[in-house]
C-alpha cells in the first residue's frame, strides 16, 4: 500500500470520526436546549482542530512504520490524488452554494456554518473513498 493510499485511509477515518464526535456533542446538548443555543461553535472548532492534529499525527505514525514508501509518488499516485480531489472539491462547491442560499434567506448562523462543515466533511470523506476505489479498481476510463 502506497503512502498516498494510507493517507486516504487516514483522511477517511479522521473526517468521519471528527464529524461524528461533533454531531454527538451537539445532539447531547440539544436534548436540553434549542439546537441554536448549544455550544456548537466550541464543539465545531475543537473537532476541526482535533481532526487536523489527528490526521497529521496518524500520517506521521503510519509513515514511521513504512519509511521505505514515505514521500514517494509516481504518476499513478498523482492521477489518483487529482481524481479524488476533483470529487472532493465538487462537494465544497455544493456546500458553498447551499450556504450562500441559506444566507440569502437569512438563516441562522448555526445552519450556515453546519452546511459548510458538512460540505468539508463530505469533501474529505468522498474524496478519500474515490481515491481508495481508484487504488483498488483503477481510474475510470472516460
């Protein structure tokens, strides 16, 4: 397994774990107060920061155990990364448009921020899935 494929696995797990943690924290608080009155900003910032740190640490640890592959990229790795990024970036755009629409109808900040956060999570998650599928089955021939 190449270092790029390992990195895709890390991104997949970290993005899911981070968002699930955030959702559980907000849902637990929403049991007693309105969802917009929860401490969602703090929870979001901590889970985003924790996800970034966890991703860095896990990639470093995984890299230490497979130092022979570390930093090596061939043409196939670059193509797969570009393919996964294309898939992922489309969800950032969709999230941006959705957040813009929510801002236009003057939705609460909670909903706008959560749409953007969900778009970033979907971008990381689905981009990683696309990379992993490409590593296992090859790139699609269009």
